[in-house]
C-alpha cells in the first residue's frame, strides 16, 4: 500500500487529474481536480447517499468522473489512529528505520496488524528533538477498502486518514502566513453523520487530531427521543425543520452539542496544558454542521469564535460547474477535496 500519510505541504509538479473519494456512513462524496504546480482546478464533484450496495453507488459515481482510474480514499474511526510524538532529531531515512520500534509505544495496536507511516512536522524543537506525526491503520480495514475499489476496475493511489485529508484541504486554501497571527492556534471541526473529526493547528502545523463519536446521528437520535418518532422521521425533521417544532428541535440539537462541546473543550485543555497557546477559533465543516443555529450554539458553549470555511477558496471553479450546487454542498466535500489534492 502506498503512503497512508498526506504531506502537509503540497508540492504539485505537472498537470494531473486526481480523484478523492470520501466514503461516509450516510453519503459518498467525490471530488475530481486538475492539479498543476501549486494550483488546482475543479473538474467535477458528486454526493450520493450511501446504500447497502456500496459498490454500485461508487461505480456510478466513478464512471461519471472518468479521466483516470487512480483514486485517493480515506478511513477514520477506531481502526485508525494519529499521534504527535517528539523524537530525537534524525533524518527521514533514519525515521523510517526507527518508526516501528518507536510507534509501538504510542499506538494501541500491534505493529504487525497495521499499516504505519510517519512524517516530520517540525525538526527544530529544543533539546535536539523533532515533532513527528505517526499514522496507523488496521490492515483489515485497508484491505477491505482496496478490494472494494479494485472490484470497480479502479486502482487506489493513496489511502489516507480523514483528519489528515481535512488538514490538507484547509492548509491549501488557508495557508499560514509567517507575518500573521490569524492562525496562531485554531481548530478544525468536521461534523459527519456518525463521527466528527477534530484537528488543532498551531502556526499551520497540526498538533492534535481526534475522532469523536458525537456527530449528526447523535443529533437525530435526540430529536427522535424528544418527539417519540423513528430515526428516519427524526432525520427528515432535522433536515427540514417544522417551524412549530423548531424550539424542541433546537433543544435536542443543543443537548447533543453540549456533550460534543465538552469533548472538544477536553481536547483544548489537554493541548493548552502542554504550554501551547490557547485555541482562538474553530473552523467548521461537514454535512451535519449545516443545521441552522448550530454554529452560534457551539460558539456559545465553547466561548470561542466559530465560523465555516470554504474548501474551494483557492481552487479554480470553471464556468461549467454548477456554482449554486457547489456552494450548497461545499462544506460536505472538505475531506474529498483534501484527498483529491494528493499528487504522489
């Protein structure tokens, strides 16, 4: 399997088409980009509901985005892990040799059961240390995804982790500027249907990544409990809220958000306890982050500024792309964009 770790700083050399496929529990998202040097142009995108016949849905989407059979995919959840670890300073070749031995101290899996990778984020820490991102994914999950993609007649170019793909998309569109304090310490929160991804960046460098089990389905279940209805009807009520029921819907959403905010604040406190700067802003994305009023509720609960970000901010959008549909869907495509930006 090729490198499971995204390069945080992207170097794009020659024109190339790249397809990112984000396989979620409720939706499958695809973004196709044309990459040249440090520029990217959107060629197409698609969002389809995930059904039991996942292969059929993927096949339909990928056929409509022909122009190369290499796709980049990602994983998340309990079978993957990201750790940020201080190593004794060494070069990339030495890190490759030392990684298996050092990683076993920091990941909850047997090294024999995972695909493992490491990337040097910062090599000038005090005491001759460097900061290394360690990523590990269970081989069973990797093989399952590879088999699925290959069964569609495509080849997998990169297998990534959702949180790292999210970082790629953000850093490409909102690059850190040395003379600016805007990104001093910020968080990315991507709220999906079954899971939320949280990243903390300091000066554009990731320092903490977590997958949180509180997400859109948690909101839906709260609404189902409040109105004593089944999950499907609660989901429809969440997406298309009845004005007469809006106050109760908001109460259900806020109840779940309180638990999510508690998990986020715990992550912030852990990060800040290490002598790091305080997190000053949360950048929000994900299909389940679109609920009206959610941004304001989360900002109130965290006592911190929260805003949505645009994963297509620095990507060229040609005239043949449905701009209105893209604007409506852009927040759901952040992971797929990060995957499509991979060029190696």
